[in-house]
């Protein structure tokens, strides 16, 4: 059971690879992703118990201080968010579709967590950074009222952080749209 997520963004790809190895060796964590992110940055996302995630993030921050752009530790994350980040469950293509777009991976992860805790929705997909200039998007499904409430709650969080990009709610997506997103 994973209940925390840590996100570390570095300004060096080479140091990002080294920091990923250090993080994995420093604590009992699981790597969700480690990859270059636009433009020329490196992003590490880890999960595990809050103490282990905190330990790994703090270790990386102290060892790679001059290369750190940003970091975040999020505890008590809904299991659905972790599953979406790991890409281990095929989501259903049904109901309404809501989209929350943010300017960072960490804000998208937190917005997704808030959204699923606000209303009865499912995460269709949670995408962070790759091919999106460092942005993050959350795609949610469910009844229109629940999707609307969840999108508003996640967007409010991103707005409060100054990381909000945009939202969309579609009551009945066309079948071809489901195939393309």
C-alpha cells in the first residue's frame, strides 16, 4: 500500500539520472517514473510510505541542491492516483469526461487527488510532463455532476498554487474522442 508521492524536478538530465539512483538506494521507495521533461529538465516521481518518500526527497535535495528546481511531497494520496501514475489499470470509457490542465506534474497529481476525494469519479488518465512542456493533465470520468464538482475542486487547488492552465467538462463525449485520448 503506497500512501505518499514525491516529485523532484532537476535542471540537469545527467544529474537527474544520478539522483534517481541515489533516491532508490536511500529509502524503501518505488519509482513511478524518471525521465527528461521539456525543456531539458529531469523529473523523478516516487511513491511509498510517507517517511520513506520524505527521506528520499530530502536526501536528493541535500545532495543535489544546486540542480533542484522544485520538489513536493504529498501524503495520504488516494490509491486511484497511484494506480493511474503507475498505469496498472485500464480505465472505463463511459460517462462524462472532465479535464484539468496544470503547469506542473506535482500540481496535476495533487489536483487528481483532490478531485477523486471530492466526488464519485474515476481517473481515466493522469499524464505528467512528457511531450507536454512540463504540464500535467488529469482526465476524469463519471456522472456529469460529479465530474463537474471534481474538476472545479482540482482546478481551485491549481489556481491557488498559481499553476492552473485550463479545464474542460464534456457531458457525453463522442465515441471517436474516447479512442483518441
